[in-house]
């Protein structure tokens, strides 16, 4: 339930000589409203017992202002912990919210909105009095329910995908539709990648964030609509890969906060977009690298050890969760790698603990985490039906096969469900849901096995029956033989909020050879089909397709392969 106080109700009650929470605004009462210097709408959007999110909208009915200051006091022990679209200070119970540099102008009849997170114990009563620049905006005991009328009003729903359409990115859709046979899938929803600062405002050839949100509103109609964003620009990003290196150096955490996350948060908190359910995939790949590619491990890299030492992955993720999680219609899903990365006993529990640490950094709490996403931009099969982790062949466990290599999981669905349980056990909310990226893990086509492999050995049994045809589970770049996976759908399995196409099929993972560019993208040998591998893929061939463009650029040959090998088939 959301709780609210609105100053205009009190003023109407005083003018009309009535009491009660709701008085209709009629033409005869309009003059009375115009005499009210200001109205303040204070709503508690989310309250989890020890903390809360509040949204405040101030309407100015007096002379236009070039700056503003809103003040109120709490009756209890509420303490503001983070805020956005305002410069907020607190002294004891007294709170002062001043304008930011970009929203000081407040016209006559104009409104401005800001918000904050707070903590409390005991009760969380809504403030009873507000001032705007020292002028009282009295309030009464009015209240209104959250939600309804398009979903922009209040508390988050348990699963944002439930009962909602999902945004079809017109830029991706046009590229897909232009391919022979592409219209079979060009109406599918895919993620919008914010992978550099320039992506926020867009370029001469690409839509910016506001343009996508405006397009989503147009698609929405009267129903619910999910928009999927990938927030992906950490300092020293993806420290074990080069194709996905970002524009920010390892120490540029302040630039990440002020030039990347803050502008995104400012746009997403615009009340214009309050009716959208905005799903954010937070910083893929980076935190898992701190688990598996640091220290003295054979897979360790100097870059990953740097990011572990300086703490900027944890700080950046915490900051993103806090700022975006404070917006009532934003649903944060934190990246959780995939089973072929974190499924080993050495990685599984430590990853959950690291994610919990990040979710409590920089002002974030677990309440800022809606759930987790696995297999983002990866290829791990959703469900291997021809063998299980518990099978044995001639007394030898499947876990001892070269393919499984002592992993505890053989596919994404079993991993995601088990990892969800682990995450709850370390302190995440019991209601968290999982997303699985199925954009490229179908592994159909003529090479798809129809039954278990031969029982000559555990390797013939696993290799003959596995759908995932990669040379090694550590191969991740433009994989040969891959196909489109399950189409996006809500609530497909226990604990799973949705299958999604967060990685837009047909967009490259990285270039096959070095290509000069101004996007901060390096050349990674794992994208070279002639590369013979490293410790992270067991020194196997890369399995990458040839002639690939830079990561994120359209790769027609890959898209054609993905359609040909789709499972379920198109």
C-alpha cells in the first residue's frame, strides 16, 4: 500500500468548510486552489518494515521560481539514507530538500518531483506539515491507494513480467526484419543496452534512453509494459575480457556515478514514465570475475586483481542498485553469471556472499534487488534432458566427464533455481525472482541430439547427449552452432520471473580481428576462430564464428545461424 498526504486536500477542506480526505476539484473550487501558494504530495511508495521509499511532488501556485526549498519534520525516528533529484539534508527530525542544479526552475503552476530512501523503527507516520520557501503547504489525513490505471502509482509487483507486454526495440526489430526470414522473430522483445555514457542521450544513428521510453509508452496502450535495460559501464568493466572492455578506467568510479548512473536515474524518475515497469539488468560479468579470476588462480588476470583491490565493482554496483532501486517502478536484476561460471562449489557460495556485499554497499539494501539474471549474452543450454548431474556410467559420475568437469550443474534452469535458494540463504529477500537469457541457447538444428549418448564412457554419454555443442563451457564469443532459445515468456518455471532475450540476437559479442574504434572496445582472442585458448576455456579452440564485427554491431551471418538452429524451431 502507498500512503500519501496531499496539501490540496487540506486547502479545499478549509475553503469549503468540510472535513475528510477527498474533495473533488470543481470549477467553483478552482479559484480557491489558485489561492493556495503550493501543494505537496508526499507518498510512501514502498515500506518493508525497517525502511521505506518516498516520492514527493511539489506544485508551485505562486510566482515562478529559479530555486526552491521544501521543508518538513518527522514525528518519529525516520532517517533519510539516500535521495535523488534533490539536495537533501537532515538535522534531527527536520528535513530540507533543495533543488538540484538542473531542476531549480519552477514555473507558476509547475511541478517538480524528487524522492528518497529512509530507515526507521517503530512507526513511519507521514509528515503533517510542509513549507515551500518558507510558505506553509498544510496537509490533512488524505490517503490514496497505490497502483491502478496503468501501474504507475505505487508498490512494485511481485513479478514485473506478469500480465505485461515487453518493449520491442524498433532499432533491433528493423535489423531483424531486414534479414531473410527475420520477420518470424522481429516482433520479439529484447534488451536495450546502455553500455557507454553516449548511449544515454543517443547518437545520430541510435536512439537514446528517453526515445526508447517514449516509444515504450506508445507501445504500451492501456495495459502494462516492461522495458528492459542493460546497465553496463562499470570502471574497468569485464576485467577478464577485452572485447567488452568499457570506456571507464579502473579508478573512474566518480565518473561512473555522476556521468552514467545519475543521468540514467534522472530520466527513469521522470513521472512521465511512471506507468512503465522498468527492468534493469545491472552490470553483467563484472562481479563474477571477482570470484573466479582473481588471487592466485590459474584463471586470474591483473585487471581483475586490480578491481578486487580497489573495490570499484562493489561500489559501482551498490551505487547503481541504490540510485535505481529508489525509483518505485524500477526493478533491478543483478547479473549472476551462468552455470558454467559459478556452478562449481568453489564459486557458488562465495558468489552469493559477494553479491550480498555489493547489495549493501553505497547506500543500497537487499530491498533494491528484485532478483537476478543468469546466462546474459551467453549460450548455456536451458535444460539438458539427456543426462542429469546424478547419472553414472560404469560407476563413474557425470561430474567426472570432461564437459561437466566437477561442476554441480549441467544447465541454466537447475543452476538458476538452486542459486536463488543460495541467495535467499545469505540474506536476500525470499521473494526474489530469476531471469534467464534464452536469446542464444536453443542449440537446435540437425546437430541436436535426440537421446542420450553411448554408454561406452562417461564422456561418450555426456558428449553424445548434450544439446550445448560448444567445445568448452568457457567459450563465450559468437559461438558456432548456436540457435535462438525459448521465446520470451513470463513465469515459465518455479522461481523464474521470465525467460528473456536480454542480449539482442544478431548483435556481435566481439570482433574476430582487431578493429580500430572509438567505443573503448578491444580485441579479444576468444573471438578469433583460430585461437587455441587459455586457462579459462581449458586451452581449447574458441569456437567463434569468423568475420565478426565489433561487439554490439550487427552480425548478419550469426543471426542467420541463430534462426536456422532455433529451438524450439521457428
